[in-house]
């Protein structure tokens, strides 16, 4: 294997997974009345989900549904809670932020 192919292979292994928004979360983000803090928290969460392949620090998951996870938004969850699903076994692994519960 050439050096370039080896580097490419290593890069691909470290690459994150796409993070998509459900329709309801996309509508929330498009709402001009959503607070900038909430918008930023959701955007930052999507980046962290991508980079960690869904292994966001501080997430909780049910033992029955480990692919469905919840994570607080904002410092100590002051903005609300987001739920996301890790679809690791798909042909193209990805994550979806399915719901945001705003406080």
C-alpha cells in the first residue's frame, strides 16, 4: 500500500458521520423567533455528534434503545434537551437529531 493510500485510509477511519435534522428540528432552527443561544447549542451539538459518531459526552441512552440518546442543551441543560438517533448499521452510518424539547 502506498503512503498516500495509507494516509487516506487512516483519514477515512477517523472521519465523522453526517448528522441530519428531523423535519421538526429543521423547522425550529428556521424559526426567526428561536433564541440565538438555542440555535447555537443545536448547531454545536450537530458538530459534536458528527465528530464523535454519536458518542457525545454526557449523553444518556436507554438499555432497551441504546441507539436513541438524549443530551442536555446549554449549561446544565438550561435550554432544554435534544434527542438523537445513531444509525450505525446503515450502509452509510449517520445520526439524526430527532427532537428538541425547549425549556
